[in-house]
C-alpha cells in the first residue's frame, strides 16, 4: 500500500467518522428539543413530522456533499471503505428486510414467531464471511457479474448475472418504496402521494451525486438514526408501561425501562417464559431459512460492500462488523414492530409515531438506494463498458451509470405506483431469486476449480429459471399449476390439513377464470410442490443450479494445471487473481 493510498483511506475514515458523530449528536439534540416541546403541549403532528423530515433532509444533504466526478469513487468508493464502516452500512441494509419480514405474521399460513427470519437474514452474513466475501474481493472485480465473467471467462455468463441482478434488485426495491410509503402514511397520516415522491427524491439525492460514496455515507447516518431511534422508542414505550403513581415513592419508570432493555439485550436474566416449539413448524421453516441465508450471501448490493473494501481481510472483517451492528437492532426490533402497528402508533401519536416513521422509512431507504445503485453499476460497467462500448471513456461510463440509476428508480417507482404490491412476499421472493440465480455459480467459482463455463451458464439458467417458474405459476397461474404441473394444496403446519380445497375452488367458474390470479384467489400462493411455499421458491433453483453445474462440469474435460492454479489463487490471502 502506497503512502497516498494510506492517506486516502485515513481521509475516508475521518470523513465517515465525522458523519457518524455529527448525526448522533444532532439526532439526540433533536430528540431532546422535541421532548421539551412535547411537555409544552406542542401539537403532536409537529413533533412527529420533524422526527421524519429532519433525518430525511440530512440524508439528502449528505448525498449532495458526497458528490464525485470519479467513476472509481462512484462505483466502489475507491475501494477505501474501512471494515467497521462497511459493517455499519451493512447493518443499516439488514434492517429493511428484518422490518418487513419480521413484522409480517402472514409469512406463514400459521402463526410464526419470526425465528426463521432472524436465522436466515443474520446467518447469511456468516456464510458471506466464510465462503464468499474475501474471495470476491481477491478477484479485483467491480461488480458481481464481473466476478462471474472473469472466473468463467464468458460475457454470456456476465449477461445472465446482470439479468439476475436486475430482477431481484428491482423486485426488492419496488417492495421497499411501497413499504416506505405505507409506514410514513400510516404512522403520521401523511398523504401517500407526498410520501411516495419524498421517498424517491431522497433515494436519488443519496445515490445520484456520489454513487457508492454517497450511499455509504448516508447509510452510516441512517444506521445512527435506526439505532438511536429504536433505543428511544424502547425507552419511551417501556416508561409508559410503568405507573409511578401506583408503585410508591422512589419508583422511576425510566430506570425500569432501562432494566427491561438490559434484559432484552441479554445483559440481565429474562423472566421465565415458555418458548413453544413444534417440529412441523421447524421443518416447514427450513426452506425459507435456507433461501434467506443464501440470498443474503449472494445478493449483489450486499456483495458490493466486500468489493469496496481495501482488501480481502477487510472484506471478511466487514461482515463481522455487520453482525456486531445488527445485534442491537435485532434486540430492539420487537419494540419497533409492536409500536409501528397502525392502532398503537396513532393512539400514542407525537414522538412515538414520529420515531416509528423515521425508523421504518430510514430502513427502507437505506437498502433501496444500495439496490438501485447496484443496478446502475451493473449496467454501466458490465453491459455498456464490457459488452457494448468497450472503448468508452470513464466520463461516458459515469454518465451511463447515472442515467441508468434514474431509469431504474423511475421503473421501480412506476411499478410501485401502478401495480398492486404484495410487499412481504416480494421481499422473500427477491432473496429466493438471488440465492437461486447467484449462489451456486458464486460458491463453485470459488471452491471448485473444475466448475466450467458451460456449467455456470446452464446452472444460472436452470436455477433462476426454475425458481421464477415456480413463483409465477404458484402465485399467478395456480389453476395451471394444479392441472398441468402436479402442484397440490399446502398443508397447515399446526394440524397438517390442506389450506384450501383445490377441487372445490376449481369447480367455481369465478376462480377458474381468474387468470392471472388476483390476491383474493383462494389458490394464490396456497399450492406448490412438496409443501414448499413460494416464498422459498429458491430451494428448487438452488438444487437445480448445483446439480446442473456439478453434472456438466464432471462431464467436461479437466482444466489444465495452470488454470486450476490461477483459480486457486482466489482463496490466497491478498491475491488479485482475476482483475476485471
């Protein structure tokens, strides 16, 4: 590492540290001022609105001051993001899926306690650290499709990876935009159109001026708001549960709330309570856990964090930092989920509703900007530079990336505004499709030197294609799924009975003609193969992808020792085996 590189990295660390500190002090000061205004009986709408709009304005300002004219800075922040700050940004990105999936009792036909979501989303970071992240950084590539193209020496593999990236990223981004609108309008009574355009403006201002530089800086600020906002929600809500007038002198409700927080963080023994466990529910949860875990370990916007670190050691360390920053959010998440419900947030109003809106919207925007930037970088680098215009200069590539960012945002916004959105299923589908389309090719690229180009191409097609087929048929064409593809009714995990009487539904002309199936169709997402919900459609694609790649690779000629040695260098410390 040269002196100039070391100086640049110190400058980046200092800049991100200042953003973190200023945002923490500013948000605490905002909470203090609003608490005083609340005691002065200032209108609750004012305090709630300020708690949402002030953080959003700060994200936009950080995005603007992080602008850059450097393509390298726009795409990868100059590969100078310290591991700790990359982990903090990863923690902010984790929160969105946790909020949406963890808050949804509709994830399973029977009640579920959310452990599958926690295990899947968090366990994926462990897989990322062990199997993928450091070795992707060793490749020297710029994007996930760039990694696959370099390893398998194929622009067609690159194109397939771009298709997978765009599909799963846009599905996730559409759900997040809709989620941000729902949270803001429900918690504060904000007009949905105002919330919609506000979310789009903030997303663009975070990502468009500075690319990865701006997204990383804003995600640092967003993590601060997520953490402090969740802590404030916990303290305020728990304080209101303890009535000092009934407890006698010397009783402090804030102290009681802090003690409750200590129990929630595992710092004090929790009160005994039963933890119900049903083997049938645990087995039914395994496909979703697998899809969330492998989807996390292969989602392009998450993997890009590893590519933006200075080296493989930092890439691995950044995932450990992510887990550390995720831990307090995980402990505080149940309080947010409870208070963000429509009845509770509107009843309490004021700071509670404002904090619920600020935390929820911040979680959505933190991930949405990263997703849309990943789409823009993939098109600008992999499609435009590597396939369509290989002689294009950095200036034109930067323009293309920014145009694609605007286009991807507009497309996601159009879909969110005009199509009925099933937010919770769409998030789970995005993780399943990312796992099926990316994980087999990425894992075998690193860990099996015999994996061939042909195997990778057919593996991606088989994995992504089968998962998409299962999703589309079971959700939108269940009549065909039952009649032509052998799908049957899913079973209730509690009693083992079918969730729907398929014969009775198909005998009703109303539902037989409901093609594509509406959300009210009794068969929609209630049928499948082997009792697997389409939220976990990726399990079929993962199986198909791995089997296809292994079989085709074993049928192919062995690589020469030189090629095998070159691939092995991906796993060597500080290697730059396949710079793209």
